[in-house]
């Protein structure tokens, strides 16, 4: 799977762990920055990773900021992006399985490397369930998205 990764300066401390974990699991990483702890604006880097998903260049994304809140808000403004802020492994896989989540948002100032590895692994190993009730709910979310 191709996974788009991006972060702002506050998410930067766990970015290397995210990329290393994805590569160890056999996934291709598209790195959209930032590449240093110098202050940048999270919406700019959120957009880069999410546009790759919209264009079909990546199937999923992992985006990072200090708390994860800013990137999840920004990502969910974009059509076809279903982002979730997850700091527990159940949500990281269940969001994909039941809710069609395609972007994992994490807080670099909230979690450390060990939990980062577990969350990324749970996220990329999960597959959408495809059951009737989940498809029905996803279609309702897409309708809300279309109606604005």
C-alpha cells in the first residue's frame, strides 16, 4: 500500500517512527514533509498528504501535529478524506473497519514512539468490513459530504 505521510513541526518528533514502521511492514511511503522542527503551518502539510489520496497516488495517509486535533480538522474539510484522531489501537483499526477511515491523525506531543508503532500497524493492517450496515453508514457520510 502507498501511504502519504506529513507533519508540522510539533508532529515531527514521531514522523521518523511512522515512516520506519510503514516501511518495515512493507508499505511504500510518500513523504510530504516537513523535514525539520522549524515552525510551519499544519494545514499546508495536511493538504499535501490528503491531495495525494484524492489524486489516487496513495491509498491512505498518516498526518501529525502536536495534538492531532488541528490536522484532523483540516483533513476532514477535504472531499473523500475520512480522518480520525486515534491514540488507542482499537480506534486505529476500528475506524478503518467500520467507518472507512483513510487518514490516521496522531499527536506528536501526546504519544511516544512505542504507541506510534502500534497505532500505525493497527491502522494499515485494518480493512474495511464491507458489511451492509457499514456500507449504509459510509454512504450516509458521503451524502452529508456532498450536501455540504
